[in-house]
C-alpha cells in the first residue's frame, strides 16, 4: 500500500544507500589482470597499472630487459626523493583504504618530479575508479579525479620570456 501512495517525485529521489552498487566495468581474467589509468600534469604523462596484490609500488625508469626485467623498475620511495612527492603519490591509495591491497606499476615520461607525481596521482585515481566503481565518490571528494589544467605559458617573440620584456633603452 505504501508503494501506491508514493508520488513520482518521491520515487525519483533515491538515497545513495538505497541505490544499487555500480557494477565494475572491468573483469579480471587470466588474459587481462590489470586496470589501467592515464594521468597528465604539466608536461608529464603517467600510465598506471593496478591489480590485486601485496602492495608493491614500482615506477618504470627504463625499457624492460628480457634478462633482468626487475632492473627496469624502482620502488616509489627510491624514485621520488622528496617526502612531498612520496606522500602525494600514495594519497589516493590511503584515502580509499587500498594501500597494501593492490600492486601499482607506473610508467612516467616528461616533466619534472612534481609534475610526474601529479600525473601518477591522476593515473592511480582513474585506475582505482575502474578497479572498484564504489570508490569514485571518495576519489572525487578528495580531488584526485580532477586534472590540473595549468601549463607553462609559451615564450613570445620580441620578449625575454612569456611575460618578461627585454630591458628598455632610451638611447
């Protein structure tokens, strides 16, 4: 009887607790055990892969050699020397309580260390969203899914830099 008296507007307002959990769009198989995420920041681009695991976090620094494939990777604590960058990179994993539950492998090109750390953060967040769609709200709430659009302004001709002019000489 209560269902008959509900208005269409009341039926349309479903609380998040009542809403069905989103189904993962990614299924782990033997052929494809990875979730991928691409992140960009300034001129850095990061391709991040995650899978269920023991919490290994590696950054690829050179091409993989068939004789010694582990030589191409460095642990994130070794790759990023600044505490700020190390903390930024693991922040999405801490906030979603997946630190130590997933293995993360990142391949980064371009930019400096801070830009690369920002790119890895976005890549991890996008991969975690595919890994478990229920984490999207937490990731978005903390700003991990928002790309920082700021780039370096180009140098203009007739000037010393993007905004800086050459010194004016009257004579």
